């Protein structure tokens, strides 16, 4: 009996370590999907579609070799619509395409009435289609929750990647700018800024800021509007707990919990023939590049890759709630590097959901001029595509509104008050010149036209020019 005591003690001491071990990151490159969505008469690439709607037509194809005659692995592309945690979807909501056949490799789907989510599987050819139907219909709640979390995790990963790409780009080109740019980049993308990293030497700041990257993500404040609340009660109490603030959802993004818990969720419907592995989707135009946290297996149990499509919206269209970062400040229209500061909607910087954006400027004659703008996370707002704004014909103070499309839905962003420079002198106000003391600092108040366009204040005298603090 005594011989087994050290082994038992060792097992007990190791158990907490294994339970608390970090999960495998999503850093394995998987296959890609090509996805386009048609709403009415308009077709958009998947990168510009935040949500689907009933009646939308979805075309999905896998970027896999076609016409192959060797013994390479063949995958079925399977799509399933889900409608709730307690409602198994009908068999008619499942579709498949044979990816190795050029003429049969594309899924052409129409979102049915009552569907709430769309999930795509890459399934081994032999017996995989029937196995997916059986697994989804037996445990719809587990798939509903897994797809919901995968969709949100993909959006969170987009914010994280945008932040890391920005920091690494600065590290390569202008490392001395990291200290100035990183606070704006963090605010734009809702990323936790490690202020202590900015106290380090410039060449060490990037490595410090990007350590423990999964823990950098904060909740973006709009997650619940982009991933529908789970319909019905999940079958597993653990799934309910993971969605509570006590379970980690709240201040930090769900991404951390998803990475840790997806293996447990998917474990609920594993079998001896198939093993389901989650895939995060990185969207660029019509391409979804898949990231895996486990290498696919081609021996039993064979791997089935699971990809979440955008959730299917119900009710009126939802658009991002962006706001002006500096609510009461006028914006100088004459600056060649004009920035319209915007915050509160990190996905406008991390995704292409907001597209065809422009600044609508109202002229004194009542006309409207539209100027294209682009979101720039490093500068904390939208910037003009052109260098500088044509201010001819504009009033001294002009109203302007950000306008564009969120997916298929037109929307208006925040309003701005633009100020156009006008000639005229500046004068001291509320200051008696006789009270100024020579040789001492004297605070004074200046008044003049277009204060938002002031970049510096200089005192000119017979003794020369002196820049003043202001």
C-alpha cells in the first residue's frame, strides 16, 4: 500500500496544474471559405456582412483542390441552420456540397424563416453528412452556444489582430511613435493598455504591449447586439454559468472564456468516428481564412471543422452606436490631416462592416457635398481620403455628418461642427495691459476667429519671436 502513496500524492498535486493549463491558441492555419451574401438586389462579400436576415441568399465554397483523382482527403461542405437551444432543426435545413467537384462544390442557401444561426462544417466524405445531422439534432443547445461563442470570438480576434498589427507596424517603421499612438489605438479597439510598458525604452515597448495577448481584450460594449442572446435554456448548467459576470463574461471579452471552454462544449457531442474542432474565421473581402487550435486528424476519430457564420437578425436592423470622442470641440476643416474623432464602436476599425463611408457637409446654400473617409484606429477616427478639405463656399461654421452602410443598412454616424479659417486679428480679452508685470509669467485670454484651427501661439516683438504655452 505504501508504494502507491507517492504516486497518489503526485496525481493530486498535478490535477490543479492540468485543470488550469492554458488552452491551445488558435494559431494553426486551416482552409479558407469563399462567401458572398445577397440581400434583395445587393450582393456583398462576407467581410461586409455583420448579420444575415430571413430571405438572404448565401453562396459558400471551400478553397480546396477540385478534380483530384489521388488518395487525398475529400471534404463535404455542410451547412445547417439552427433555430434554438431546445428546438432541433428539420432535416431540410441541412445542405451539402462536394468540394472536390467543380460543378457541385458550392452551397447555394436561402435563410429560412425562423432560423437564428448558420453553421458550416467541413466534414470527411465518408459518413460525415449523416453524422452531422444526427449530432446537431440530438444536441441543438450545445451547437447553438458553440456557434454563438465562435461568432463572437472571431469578432474579438479581429480587434486583437488589428491592435497587434498596428503595434508591430510601428515597431518596424517608427518605434519612437509607439508611446504616442498606442493609447489611441487601445481606445479605438477597446484593448487594455499596459501603461507600464510605455515607461520602457522605445525598442522594448512593442514586445511588452503585446504579451499575453488574449488578456488584452476588453468587452466592446456592443457584443450583445452582434451575437443574439441564446434562445431557450442550454442543456448544460456550465454553459449558463460561463455567460455570467461571475463566470468571466463582462469586463473582459468573452474571447478568453471561449478559448478555454470550447473544447468542453464540443466534447459534449464527440464520437468514436468524428471529433469536432472549432475554427475562428478571419474575413477579408469574400474570403474567410480559418484558424484552428488543433491539427485536423484523418484517422478515426476524424476531424470535423466547425465555422460560425454571422448571426441571423430578428427585428429592425441594428447599426453601431458610435459617438464623437470630443463631443464639444469644433473641428478645423482646413487641416490637411483632418481627423473626425470617433469612439464606442471598435468593429468599425477592426472589420469592414461599416463601408462606403463619407462625410456629408451641408453648404450655406442648402446643398450637400459628400467626401469619402476611412477609419484609422491609430488616429482615433475617420480621415479624409483626399489631402485636406475643399473649404471654398463653406460657412465659418458648417454642419457635417458621417454616413455610410453597416452591412446592407444605411446609417448616420455622429454629427460634427466644422470650422473654416477666416482672416481677422486676435485680441486680449478680460485682461488689462496695465496689470501685466514685466519679467513674470502673465496668463492672458485671447479671442479671435476659428480657434479650432490654431496650432501655435507666438509673441512677436522687437526682441524677436517667442513661442508661448497655450
